[in-house]
């Protein structure tokens, strides 16, 4: 059974001003201990419509006046925006019973003014105004210098003071179009694998759970375990609209629900929220939970008089990706339709070269020939072989000028779903194929097949011996 590693403050209560002094002192003392501290803030669900909009419109006030000092002292500030930019008339007609949260594009600049530089939008309200509304939201956020994160462009990478943090945004609650992200899934497993390869810390923001339930349900617990098994270091949850007690699962902090940050629900528990304050320094990260409350006759959050959760420091991966004498670091390019990335190569902390924008799905390295390290990637590319834009495996060597393509995905037997170099054998490629063929392509066929391929110096050739095939079967059963 997983242990809950948090503490609740005792009966001693401090004024919020004294609490802020304590927080400031913690920041100063932690900075003196070693290298520069990285500070990342996550808040819960944000609403910019209904009664919240009425309050800032009629009172001519700003929702985050009380929190701007906290946000301004942080390197990254992220929140989950509920709704979509557009008019209520554009709502998607649906059988899913859920309110529609339409956001005025002129209200998005408030998020930047408050200090947000990241907004996750993968939730059950992102499609309230159909796909057009989601695109409008993405464009409005980018226009205001805020990185929007959703399934299609996850993971996004942020490098702060040499620490690479990746963030994925997921939703397993039914949207108005009756869709949600599927977990477990190969797609999300690939995204986690990619994030883990290139970052020091992987954060997953996920919309899940049951509304107004103050404990995590079975699905949340099972999903958390799966996400952690596949690479998540910190999980930030939302949707229940009340705080759910965070826990340490398999050594990783899981904040099941941060509750409401800026919302207009009036139940007592919905007027509390949790701010996750992550401090990263000297190879470890520490997570704090700061409670916010809303005053009577207001929906604006204020820091309460207590910090009630703290996790013990957790070690993280110091160097995310090294191959030969190079360290590879990611530079994300956020696009609406095409999530691409630039790889930057460093030697002794000096940038040597960078790639053109690449549509990479996963990345790893292996001594394919038993001597030299090669880069293995899965990339999205069009091929005349199947007349599709699909995943293609690539093999590269590296020199001081850049990547050199050694193999471009030819000679695989069937259409591909996923491919990985075996952790048990350096020259073995394990591939999960679709059940159809290049001759008769049919994506509706649900069955799959696993195949094994061996590097021969020029490419990969198929294998049929039972022992090798079992290694690959095992890889895709996990």
C-alpha cells in the first residue's frame, strides 16, 4: 500500500504575512546552500467566465493582486484553464451534461499580467466550442506569450538555469464531443518516454477523478501508477474542484487534485485551492502545498495562513541525454498542427550545433554495432511506400557538424505503431506493427503484431528465432 508522505500543520496558525516572511526566508536560505534554485508553481482550475467575469468586470479589480509577488518570484507559473475562447453561440451540441465555459479573448491578457507563462488546456471543457474554440484558445494564449499545452503538443520542454523540465497535459474526463485521452495507450507511453529521455524532471498535468469527491477514485490511483511507471516524476491533478490529499506513490509526488484556483462554485470545500510550489536545486526537487482561500463575496484566491503539505526531497536525473561526447538538449517549437523540436548538441556546456525542426516521437541511443553509439529516433514523415504521414524509425551517427543519417526506416515488414531498441540487446529493434499491410492498408484493423529486427550495419533485417522474438513480445506486454 502506498504511504501518504505529507504533514498537516498542527494547531499553530500564522498570519498570512508571517507565512510570506517564512516562505521568503526559505527561498533565501535554500539559495545559499548550493547552485541557483529553480522555482515552479502550479495552480488548480481557472475560470474566466460566469460569475468570475462578472466580479472583475463590475468591480474593476484584478483576480491575482494577492498572488503576484509569489508568481513573480517563480521561474515558471502554470495553471489549468477551463473553457474555450469564443462565443456561446459556437457551443458544441452534446449529450454530455456539462456547462459551457466560453472565454472572451480580451480576458486572456490577464493571465500574462498575473505571471502565468504556461497554461494547460487538455480538460473536459477545451472543446466546449468545438475544435475551433480550442484552436482559438491556443492562438490567444500564444499571442499573450503563454505556452499552451495539450495532448497533441505534449511534451513541451522548458530549460531553466540548466534544468530541463518537460510537461504533458492529459484529460481522461469525457469532453462535450464524448472523447477523452485513453490511458494506457501507446501514444501517451511514447510521449512519456520521449519526455524522460530529454528532461531532468517530467511533470504530468492531468484532468481526472470525480467532481466534489475529496479522495482519489480507483481510476486515478491506477492511472497515477501507470504514468509513474512510464516516466512521470510529478503528477498535478485537476477536475474534482476540491483538494484531494496528495501522496507519494512509488517515490513520486502525486497531487490528485489542486481544487479550484479561480472559480465561482460556492460550496465551502470548493473555495479552497492548493498551489504546488516546486523547488529544484542540487539534484533534488521538493514539493510544497500552499492552501488558498476565497473571501466572502469574492471568487479571488488569497494565500491562507498555513502550508499543510510538504514532500521530502526527491532526486532527479542530473544529465538527461548523453551520446558519445555530446549532451543533447531540446528546444520546443509550439505549433497548432505540427509539434516539432530542435535538438541542440553541447560539449562541456558549449553549444556545438543544432538540428533543423524535427517531428520526433521518441529518442534513444545504443551501440548498434557493438562499438559506436548511434542515435535512434521515431519521427513523423510522409512516405510514398504507404502514401501516409506516419511514424518512421531513423538511425543517426553524430559528429561536430551535426546528425548524419545512417538509416531511414526502409525494409520494415508492416505499418508501424511503435519501435524501441531492446533494453536487453543493443542491436535488437523491437517493433509493434499494425495488423494490416503496405499492400492492403486498413487502419480499422485492430489486431497488432510484434516483430524483431537486428542491425546489420546497413539497416535492420527481420529475425524469427523464438528467444529473440520473446524479448520483443515481453517489451510490449509491459
